[in-house]
C-alpha cells in the first residue's frame, strides 16, 4: 500500500450531514398567535363597547337638538294662542277728554247754521240778524222731559217776542218726527232737524252721556241765548226742565 493511499485511508470518513432538527419555531408563532388572539379577543369587546358608547353618544347628541328644536317650535305655537298683553293705561298721563263744543263760550260769536225745520222750510242764523235768539236743544221728540220743555217755551213764546227774542227747538229727529211732535202737542215754536249733528256739535249739545251705568254719545240738554249783536250771551248745560223756560226769559230781559 502506498503512502498516498494510507494517508487517504487514515483520514477519518466525513461525517454525514444531518438535517437539523426543526427548531420549535412553530411554538412561538403559536404563542404569538394565541397571545394575539387573546389580545384581539380582549380588544374586540372593548372596541364593541366603545363603538356602542360612541353610537349612543352620537344618538343622544342628535336627539337632543331635535328635542330642543321641537320644544323651541312648540314654544311659539303655545305663545301664539295666548292673547297679547295689553299695555296699562295711566289716567295720570292721559289728558281728560273735553266735551264736544266746549270751545263755545259766552261772549263768542254764535256759529252759523242752516237746517230744515218742520213744515218743509229751512232756518238759518242769518234769518234772525239783529234779534235776540233762544236755542233749546232737546234729546228726543215726544219724550216726557222734552215735551214739557217744548210746551213751556210755547207757553212763553209771546213773552219772548215782547222782548224782541225768537225761540227755536233743535234735536236730531227727522223732519217728519218733528212735525208729528208739533201736531201732537200743538207746539208753536219752530223745530229744527239736525240729523248730522253739525249744529249740535257746534253749540256743545252733543257729547258723552250715561244712563243705567252705560255710557253713550247723545244730545246733552242745552240752551243758548244769542244777543242782538250775534254773540253768545248765556249758556245753560245739562238743563233741568222744571222752571227752565222762565229762567231763560229772565235772562233775555236782562240783556
């Protein structure tokens, strides 16, 4: 045997390569997977709870404005059914209402007029220029007080004429009502119809009245004496019928 062969044979035979045993790598991923599954399983309920809480919070935030909007809408609707509060009126700040015609005072020029009378003709202030004139305003024809007053002036008509004075009766009745009033009680003084209240207001015989606790606008029983110069000599307001015609005749004699 040669030396080369000895050397070759003397060398130990190469060890067979063994396939390395599989490392327990699978265990680690398994553990990681298990740990991941545990964490994900632990995280999932928390995420679900958080998402549910977020959803409920979102619903609550959405519902609250709706409720507020509904209540805001309902509030004006309820308020609209309530009547508006009325402002309080102060009697101290409000000036007293003057009576109609109170601007007519004694000494002032008598307001002119031209109105129809019983019988179909008309009467004006100019018809009595230079004469004394008595105007008695009564509320309504053929009522007890007005009838007594008209009869009293008719009774004293000649006495007034002796003093150079004429007498006229005025109300808001129609001409037809005045004619029936004159015929029924045989009145001799002319009766003027002022249905539009023009003369009544000008002479202060139209204003607020009260009866049985009720206030209304109507004729205030008034008498005005006009002198021969055309000026108002005397005014009687809220006249009481009894003895009034005699008082007026005394005033006519005094001027």
